């Protein structure tokens, strides 16, 4: 892929709302997705993620508010295939058409370089399957073909809905590295996903939705820091350090041989241990995982 560090495209949701009858699928969503990072779009089933993405791509008309790329709606873009690559569902393929002919059809309609289909098939690892009919593809191969279609115009923005669906562990690792590489090129990468352990290894920013409402927008590192649980310590003097921490006003408990956890910053634990000559073999900040954070942050959001 071509480096796109010279292209800065920001996605902005401004009061975005979609109402179906009396039901708000999305309600007053305002958020910004910045270039150069992978932004994970998270939320429980029915949270409004797909509806939001469809509004962003001009497939659903908002009840009010806007979703724009550098201030322009999708239908206002002069060359949308060259500006935004999208993968919403890996199902829009004719089963009797080969992979390369599927991409050629899109390339001709969008007036793209005739070499683009071969280039993107190579990029997503489907070059050897270029002349195979799509009807014989596995779900993971269809996902890769959908991603190839999104990349045809070498766009600075990628909008992907559950791109890891159907991929095997090797494919998921490949996708992780690929998305991070796109962001490093300066592209804007917005990815909806339910695979939280994978998101935790891939995403820089998090956009969390529940019942159509924005719960949080932040960096993943900041989110982890906010929910830090203190310190996880390994020491041959666990009982002694436990008593010292408790006496100093930091609740702690021994949770195994030579191991304790404390509701205290690691720096405090380290200083206290050093002051009393206690050897510490391991001292790390203890944080909750993204899955626990996800459940905690969405639990109290009312529809």
C-alpha cells in the first residue's frame, strides 16, 4: 500500500441520530475519529454500531445530525472509492464470478487503474485464488476479498464492520498487523468488532456505544489507566510487606505463595519495600482487561 502521511482525513459525528418510530437506534452521537490510529468501535449487540456506520456511508439517512469526512458527507465526496474504503458485509459477491473479476467490475465502474485488482489481491493474500469462483470461498476468504474491494482505490480512510469474522488465528494476526500498518501510514481506520482480546492488541482509541448512546471516547491506554487496580507484587516476604502496606493505609492481601496484590501505586510499594530492605522480584501495575472494562462501562447505560 502507498504511504498516506500527507492525507489527513478526520471522521466527525455531530449529534448523529437515527430514530425508527419511537425507538432511537442512535441518539445524539458526537465523536471524532482521527487519522494515524486504529479506532475500535465497540458496543453490545443492538448498540447502534452498524446503523452508525451505514449513516456514515450514506446507506441510511440520519433523522438529524451529521457524519462527515473532513466536513463532507459521503455523498458529497468527489471520488468516494478513492477516498473511503468500506467493508460492512462480506456477502455482496456473485458466486459464479471469480475473485479478480469481481474486483475488475468495481475497478471499471470507479475508473481505477486496471492493475488495482491484482495489487489488492496480493495485499490481502488471495493472489493464488484470483481465478477461483467466489462461491467456493470460505467465510475467511470472503472477508479478505471484501477487504480487497475496500482497498481498491488506495483510500486514506477505512471503515470496517467485523473484519475478523471468519478468520482463523493466522488470519486474525495478519489482520492485526495489516490494520496497524495502515494507521502508521497516516490513514484513518475505524473498526467495529466483538473480538475484544484482539481489539486490545490492535486499537489505539476506543469509541464505546450502548443503546445508541456514546459511553466513552478515549485512548485505550487512558482507559486502562483510569481503571488500574494498584499493584501486583512477587516477593519472598509477602506477609511482611502485606503488614507494612496495611499499616501505611494501603489495603493489600496475600493471594498465593510469595504473591500479594495491593491497592497502591507501584511506586509507593517499591519505596516502602526498599525502605524496609524487602526484596521484590516482580512489581507491575495491575489493570483490568478490555472485556471487563467493556462490561463495566456498558452495564449501567439505560436505553
